[in-house]
């Protein structure tokens, strides 16, 4: 008679609820801490990237500020010369005014200067989605600055037509040769101011193609229309102020004052 084998089952100790809960709690804490650690790491990385972008953007805006200073000075000077030109023609017939004065002050009716923003950093951040690295308020002010830049540029585009008409009108009574001489004197005086050269030209008597009052009146009306619509100096000044605020904000946010 065969003996039947008896299988002995190992005794398995069953865990109580408390032990299961502790294991769950340990796993949950480990996952949570890992998530927080990764979030903190990403936050630090993004802040470092934002700081690099901020440094680059500050350089761009500082270059804009230098350009805006020149832009504002140029148009401010031109407006003053045009005011004198219009006052002369308001009180005298063209033939009564020394032609040197007409050439010099009339030159600036077709004043032209473009503002080209240094926006390489902004465009890179915009196209790559990196603007999200900036704090919300900073990103908002960066976008506002960009809008100001585009507003000034769009104003220049809108006035391109009247600028062309001004040059056409001016060519009917001013000879290019003498306009060019006046312009060269102005350009030279931007680096080394010599009032005597300006006075020498103003007191000269270069020939006019015409002293027809109707032609001069047309030119004055075009100039008035352009400089009433063109508020380049005001736009440049507002943009320059926004640039200064943004530089201060970027330096403060990313602790760049002493870098």
C-alpha cells in the first residue's frame, strides 16, 4: 500500500492594513519628491535660459536706445529748420529771400531716416516659444516694446508716399548740385559742428531753377502735411522711455545689475 505524500504549504504572513498603507505612503512620497525635484530642476534651467536671453535682449535694446537718440536728435533738428523755412515764406516772397537760406532750410522738408530695431533675440524667442521663460509681466512688457517698434516703423512706411512727392516737388525749384552741397555741410557738422560753414552757405547765392511762389507754396503744403502727420520725435521719445523701463525691469528680474 502506497503512502500518500503530504505537501506542506509554507506559512505566509499576511500584512495588516497599516503596513500596506506605509508602503503606499513611501512609494507616493518617492514619486512626489521626484516630481518636485524635476519641476525644481526645470524651473532652475528655464530661469538660467531666461537670464541668458535677458542679457542678449538688453544688448539689443541698448543698441536701439543709441539709435533712437540719434533718430530723435535728427528729426528734432529738421523740424526746427523747417519751421524757419515756413516762417520765411509766410512773410516774404521767394524772390525776396536769399537763395542760400531757401536751399538750407528747405533741404530738411524731405528729411528721411529709418529706425531698424535690433530684434534678433526677440524674434528667436518668439519663433522658438522661449518667451515663456520670462515672467508674465516681463513677457508682456517685451511684447509691448515690440509693438512700439513696429508702430514707429509702420508710420515711416505710411509716409513714404508723401516723402517721394516732396522730393519731386522740391526738384522743380532747387538744383540738386546745391542741395547736395548743403546736405554735405549738414552731414559734416553732425560730427564736428562748424557754424561758419553753415552761415557761409546761407549767405551765398546759389541759383534757383524757379522762384515761382506757387511751386514753393506746394512744397510748404506737402511739408506741413508730412510733419503734421509724422510725429517721429514723439514716437522715438516714447519708445526710448519704454526701452529704458524694460532694461531696468530685465536687470532687476534676473539680477543683472552687477553682472
